[in-house]
């Protein structure tokens, strides 16, 4: 079995704001490592694992120390920029995708550090008129390889958003109170939940459905300022349809996915432009 784990930071245990995610407060990275250890230990103890690929996907992907896990099955993708960012390294050889430390989509009531792919330059992303967050965007990308998302972790707000879209084992690490406030669970409770949900994945293995979004697909992105729209509208294929909104249409979800990354990467350069 091969498992691909895309990791973010906002949804991991014990963290309530981006102020904590600094070099000075490096314990956040240790919390991420701890949650990954729960998953890796459970998988390697209970299943025949060929590879667990960890894609470090928060910010520049430099949150995990090389060689942290002590398992020869673990591979580790880090650094930035990269072609498929949060899903770099995924291909059809994998059996399952886990999304760890994920967060609610932008504009969510009580969602911790809510955003959608870029907190600095993107407000809302819509696919065929439906607002989506990083879980949906990445789940559809995994579907290009016919690989299902089989486990997610994050706060209770994200959990409620995924009930109909992605009914898979879920580890709830905390309860959202506001964008930068949450009710935290004990490490012991989170550890137990990870053990239970990894077992739930193993028990249901082979029954999960890969999410597909087939063409024609219309992508609309509301950016945070008109100057960002001024900049990204130069990208070939992007149509500016309002002051802060651009649109892209394609038959290929791979192209749509990478257009989202293009807007996030290019638009972020103009987030503080004056």
C-alpha cells in the first residue's frame, strides 16, 4: 500500500493563529510531526506499507526536519515553488490520500485561519459556481489519478463542511471559536482519535470513491484587491469579469488546478503592492 499525505498547519492540534507559526515558536512544527507520527505508526503497525509520502505543504514547505520519522517507508517532499504545490508527487501508483492539518474555506463562521489557497491574495474560489476550499480543490486533483481522499483532519468547522462532499474518516483536532481562537483538545484525545480513524480507513479500504470534476469547468476567483486583479489578468486565458474577479474555462481539471496555483503564486507578489 502507498499513502500520500498532504500536510497543512492551520488545522493541527494546539494552534490558534499564524502568529504561532514562526521560527521562534517552532513547537508548531513539532505538533505537526507528532500528528504525522500517530498516522505513520498506526499504518506501519497494521498494514503492509510500501511508501508513505509526506508532502509538506504549509507556506514554503519547510516545516518538517529531514529524517524525522525513523521509518524507511517514509519519503518527504519539501520546498517551494513546485509544480503541484500541496499535491506534488502524487501519481496513480498511490492507493490513498490523507489531508492532515487542513482548515475551513474562506468566510467560514468560526473557521480557524480560514482561507482558500492564499490568505494574502485570494478571497473566494468557485468551481462551476460552487465555492470550494483546499480540500475540495485537492480532492479533485487526486481524482485525476483515480486516487481517493480517505482521511482528513482539522477543526469542527471543516468537518461540518465536508459531511456531504467527503464522508471519510475525520480527526477533529479542535473546535473553532473565531478566526484566531479555538477550544483545544488534549494531545491524548487527538492521539486516540488518529488511531481510531486510521483503523476506520483500514477497515473501509477499497470502498472510497475518487472525486472527479470533468469538463467543461468554469473557474472563478475573487481576489482581495483590484491591483491583484490588474496583475493576474495578464495571464493568458484569464478573463477579468469584475473589479476583483477573474474567470477561466477549460475541459481539463489539471489546467484549472494549475491556474489556481498560478493566481495564488503570481497574485501573492502584489498583495502588498502600493
